[in-house]
C-alpha cells in the first residue's frame, strides 16, 4: 500500500504561471524517490503544495493522499498537526530561527505533538541529534544556528524533521552548497533513519549522482510535467526521453574524458550563438533549450502535449501492471500515434503519442512522455557537451608568465569567550602556510571540505594588501609594498566572481547599471557600448539590460556577475563557488562560457569549489586544501586519476557516482560498490567553530606532525617506526610526478 499518493496535481501562481501541470507520483513505505530537473521545473512547488505552505493566491488542484487521507483542502490547524508528524519537510534554505538555540527549537516541535515537560523534550531533542550522528549533541543543542557549520546545521535540520517520527520525508535540496564528504554524511543520516523506521523519502535535487546513489526510483520533471520515471538504474542507464539524456550529458563526472583544446571558430558556432559569445540555450544541451514555442509550455507537438503512462487514480500505484496495460500512452511498436485502450481520466483528456519503455526493453515500471522515444544504448554522447580545455603540458608551464604566486600565506583568527570579560581561548588557523602559483592562460581549481580556508585564501589575495605571514605576488608585484594608487590600478587586472550572485548584486540596480558600475568608478569612456558588448560576450540579450537581479534566472544572474567582473578587461579572475545551487544544464552553460572566455581573452582563473566533477571539467591544475594548508597540487588528470594524498583519495571517494558503470578514478583505492556510497569522516572543520571550540580542532592544528594522521587510513597500517615520523614531523610538499606534489610522508604514489 502506498503511503503517499499524488494524482493530477496542478499548481498555478498568480498571473497564470503554471508551475506544476498534472503531476502523478506514489511512494511506498521505505522507498526513496528522487525528483530531478532544471530550476523552475516545479519540484519545490510540488513539495510545498503537499504540506500546504504555498503563499496565498496560489491555486492548487488535484489530490494528495497521505495514508489514504486527503490533504488538499484541509485547514491550517489540521495541516499543522500533520506537518512534522506523519509528513516532514526539510527545506533548501535554513529553517531555524537565528535568535534561538538549536535544542529549544527542536524541543518546541516535539512538545507540539507530545505532552511532556520541557526537560523531557530537551532530552529527546538531544536524542534525535545523536540519531543523526552529530558529535557532542548536548553542545550542539546549546548552539545558535550561525555557530554551526553547514554540515552540522543540515543534520540538525534532519533531526528536527525526524523528531515527530514521520512516515514521509520531503527533502528539498538537503545538501545544497555542502562539500562531498559532508553531503555523504548528511544523506547517510537520512538513509539510516529510513532503514530504522521504514519511512519514505522524496528527494528533490539537482545532483544526478546523488539521485543514482540514494534513490530507488527517479522522476524527471520539465516545466511542471513528468517526462520520465522508473527505477533509477534503468532510467539513467537507458534513458528514453531526450530531455533525460540531455540532463545526463550536461552533468559533469569525475571520469568523463575531456576533449582537446580547440579555439573558437565562426563555422563551429552552435545555432543561436551570436558573434559576441554563446547564448544560454546554445551552451546548454539542445534538448534542454529546443522545441519550445512559448515561455510557459513544454515541447509542442502537432498532435498535442504528451502525458505520462501509469498515472495514479483511485489509490492505485503508477506501477500497477493493469494500469500500465490500459494507459493512454501504451501502444505497441509501429502503431503510429493512435492510443491503445485509452484509460478515462477525469482530470484531463488523454493525449496520444507516448510509449511505454517496458514494451521495448522488458523493464517494468518505466514511464516516458515522449512521442518519439528512442532508447539509449549505453552512454549517450554528442548532445551538446560543453567545450572544455585540454591539459597544459607540464613542460609548457615554464614558458608562461606567472600571474599569481602565493607563498607561505598565513591568516589566523583569535577565538575569544568567557564571562564576564571575554578572553582569548585559542586561534583558528584558517590559512596556515598555503602556497600556489598560476600561469597565464591557466585554470587552477582549489578544492577541499567546508572550512578548509579556500574563501579566506581568495579574500586575502583580493585585498591586495599586507598579510600576517607569507607573501602574495600578483603580476610580479608584492601586494605588501603597493601604494593606494598602485593597488587601484592593479585591481583592474584582478576581479572576483562571488558564490551567490543574488546576494552579491544590488537588487535595486538593473543588469546594465551593475555592469557599468566598475566602468564608471574607473572613468572609462563609451560605457553604454561596452555594456552591450559585455552582454553579448556572456551570452545575454540586450533586453536583459533593464532587468533587475530578481527578474533573472540563476544562470543569467551568474552571467551578469561574470560580465561585471570582465568590464575592466582583467587578466585574472578569482571565483568562489560559481556553480553553487545551479542545475546541471545551467552549470554546463556557465562552464562552457568560462572556457570560451578563457580561450578568447587569454584569462587565468583561480576557482574555489566543492563540485569536484565541475572543477575537473574546467581546471588545468588542482590544489587540494585541508586545515589551511595545501596537501596536494598538480596536473588535474594526475590528481584525479592517481591521487597521492589519502585526503585527496577520501574526497574523490565521497563524490556520488553518476551511473552504475562509473567507478572511482583508477588510482583511488577507496573504490566503492556501484551506485552506493558510505559515510565519509575526514575530521574536524576549524573555520566554523561551535560556541566552545572542540579541543580536537585546536589540537589538530597545534600538535606537531601530520594533522591528518588521526583520520588517515595509511597511518594505521604503517609500522611503529614509520608512525613516529607522522607524529613528530610536519610533511612538506614534495614532487611525486612531472607536475604533482604532495605533503605526505607515505604517499599513495611513488615519485
């Protein structure tokens, strides 16, 4: 029996914007269903409609049944008893009230549904925090939300969601913006709860690899409609819908081969690409931007709009064999567009043209909404894969000018606390002796877990000033010796692309004004013409000039941020998580745009990101950072395929595999079983301390020897005489290949 059934769900916002159009789905107890699709596909609107949290003025039609009880039409008081009880929601954004501590907020949710004292509720709150494997749960319960790292805050949100022992959990992007190891631990917390209680999970995500690894079934949405659904492994191995194939092609992977560098040529431009640069649709896979004749509908066909076979009506599962046999989209091969044995549907008329995937392959439970379904044989290629650069040969680096050099950089923050007079209680070493260099026309990817010091390092470079320790040289100039006028001139050659364009761009200014602002600040002539040139260069249209950030999509906002950074014709761009929270098609377009600009303008990039797959697609070299230090650096292919540091190997092992044929890179010894990952623990994160910083964080940075040894799988296997070296001697970077260096005494790769 299904625990959750959604039938013919329609969500219409004021102005006639149809966010969800006739969605059908069902969840069985203990099942995990992933809902994937581009931004704006209607995924979050579906979840909010189920729990009755859409704003006023939104029209919701259809049926949502939880354990047979209809939810649509219930009042706020009745829904309040269900939310957090049988049905829980984990929102994408931070749920906690910032002025209250974590524990009391969870205890309040518990007391709303169970009669118990405040003390008992607090004890139960600590218990559910422990259930999500949060270390030192009592101290976390006393913390304010801003005092927790992203991973701890997400797990605390899960703890609040499971406090009422829900039968169904709706998780909307539960790991957005987290590094791969933290993502794995958060998702393992959800999996552990499901295995203990038999709860069902509806996982809304942009990350296709996450869907493969943590969902039993997948549902693909586009512009409010279901276009394909079935068992996860079958849908992603043999996608029938062109839109699904395009999503898979756009998603970056760790093992995808990178085509050689090819300069842009007019004859090689894609349809829709202007002379000034690629348009958004041109840099996306064709199936994601083609076939659309109006702004509100899916692909239009001469016979009408396709629907999906196997809809749930009257409590029957979409996977019911009888329902499949009489579906309006069911037809034998070669019967044309006429439906066979159409099923009467009271909510909307059946549309001819679909086909069941299991008729072709014999795979049960597959539904598609494509009138011209073609099964993919193995991996589908050639669907608009963004252009990426080939690696720079190691011997070619010596002939390129050094645009940025960082040596022994130090940035420490004091920790203060205590009453009545705060006193110094320790030091967080956000950056502790980090060093790297970037050559002209080169992209260096900076990766590592949250709190390892990536953003701090970028900000220290951007300041172009004196530093606590070490040295920063930009275009041959030591930043500590620059005067104010010299710093201003040098800043034109060094620009920054921020992680969150919506927060970084002034919401009161138009896109044209935002791009023109640095030009006016530096008194450049011909501002209006330059703004239009930058819009074309970044794939935007002249019509975007007068739009404000809130009127642009996520990808368009990021393009405005890139255009603004390019306004002064810089030579080096610092980018902090430019792909965060973007769906795979928009991310593919941004990566293609950055590579096009790099090739055309000769730019150099320093790219800090959590997405290891996206970094590999764009970076020539990679630096791995942990606890403020660079532990491995070198050619991207060498670092990814033959990691020399155990920490690098652990990061790569935590990345969700996109399909069941993909494996951890060849040099990675922590190869996991196909499709499934396990929790990854790689130690404390010092840059996001709790109210009273754990001693293990300070000890990890202050003790002599290797900071990673307490978590290192190699350390435990070495004889005692070797372990003494790890305990007493701090490892320094040393070469292990033509362009690969590692800070480890016992590397995974021999020099």
